[in-house]
């Protein structure tokens, strides 16, 4: 049923994908992030349930991301995942991974979590980004052993991470983790200079993360001075719901007519189906990818297949560790 509903979202006026903030509090304070504090209380479970009910039943969402801050700080994160699964959603958590444990991984397995994205920016943590590989090696090993959900790593490419980027991505590949590469943005606007472009091209040419090939093409067009042809669907197909319940175009950009999610209608979604001034140099990868999928689904699929064929053998297939852990168990 979820797959059918997701397919329908490509052709109707309901939303596909929601990033739901469950707490603004984080256990880190990275220099490039403006989506956290260290004092806020978690959004109450009952409030989040009401928001999910409206997102799914009225607005049509089929993919639910749980974000923070650090979402694993929410005391009922596994209950939230289980509830979203009962609503028929694909569930994903974006986390820095530091709070992971065998016990929590087992609880997320039982809740039915579909995927997890772990944010890692360098081999060695710095004052600018605390999300280094070294303190996470045991956590990643625990995911390899025990996770029944897909796992991938997201890394942010910027001046403060470019020196270790190739080493980091190569090491993660060796460990068996699919890697998604984003480019640092300032209030939604992407940073692209010579060194970053060079590493970006290296990543694109060597890794088989086929799902992001169209987005990489968009960034390449900017590097070459061309204006990419795309339309942001933030506030329409892609929804960002902050801790107060306000729907935004993305984490960085408010809608022209802000509304609480519980007041949103499908007509409101459609009203947000307009070009936005920030499209020219947008660097918010989640909204870019959702927009590319939903505006031109056939073109998106064809480009993904093309990249998959062109990079055969050059990376880790996206599929998480359901299969990997079973394969290891058989050895």
C-alpha cells in the first residue's frame, strides 16, 4: 500500500516527504549548523502523533524523517517510529550516531525503522564539526552487526572538511557503508569553490550512489556557470515541520504564507507549487532530490539508471545491512 501511495504522490497534489523535528536539542554544536540548541525540551509524543496523523491522513505523506537537533534524544523515539510505521510510512532517522547502543538498535529494529542516515564529516572531530569517524567506529560496527534497517552515511563537503574528505569516503566504502555527499550551505545557499569542486567531481566519478546522480548534475551545472533547470517543491511535495509545528519550505527557508501543520490543506500545498527565489543557488539536498523526483520522475529514473550502469563496481550498493548482516552471519 505504501508503494502505491508513494507512486500516486508523483501525479497528485498531496505531499510525499516530511522532515519532522522531534526536538531542537542536540548533544553537539557544529559550526555550520543552525538547526539546534542545547536547552529545548522534546516535543511531546502526543503532539507529534497529532502532527503525523494530519500529515499522513490529510496531506498524504508516505515518507517520514525524524530529525533534530538530535532525534535520539527524544525519550520516545522508538514509539514515534512504530506509530509512523502503523500509519504506513517509510521511516528514517537522521542522527549523529553518538547515542547509538546495541539496546537502542534492537528497539529500533522492533519498532520497524526502515533506514538511518548517520552524519559524519571528518576522520577526526574538530571544534568546527564534532562529527568525526573515530568516535563512531564502535557505533558503526554495532549497526553492521545488529541493524535490520538500511544504513547510509551523509557527509558535508566544505572548506573545513575537504582535507580529509577522500580518506573519509574511502574508509566508509571499505567498511561497507553507502555514502551520500552534500555541499555546505549558508541559509540554504551552496558553497562551491575550486577545492570543493575537485573533491565533488572525484566523488561523483567513483561512487555508485545512483539515487543522487541527478542532484550531482545540478551542482555540476552551477560549477560550469550554467543555470540548472529545476523547480523547488518545498511546501508542496516536501514539508519541513519545525518544533512548533510550522511548515517551512525547508530547514532554512520559511514559506510565503506560513501555517501550522494542523491547519494545512491540500489546497495550501498546491499554492506552494511555485518557483522560489532561492532556487538559483540552493544547497539543501533533501529538498532538491525530492523536487527532482516529483517534477520529472521519468527523467530522474533514467538518469539514475544511466549513472548506475556507468559506475558498476565503483562502490557500495545502497541496501543497508539487512542483507550484509545476514551474509556475515552465514560465514
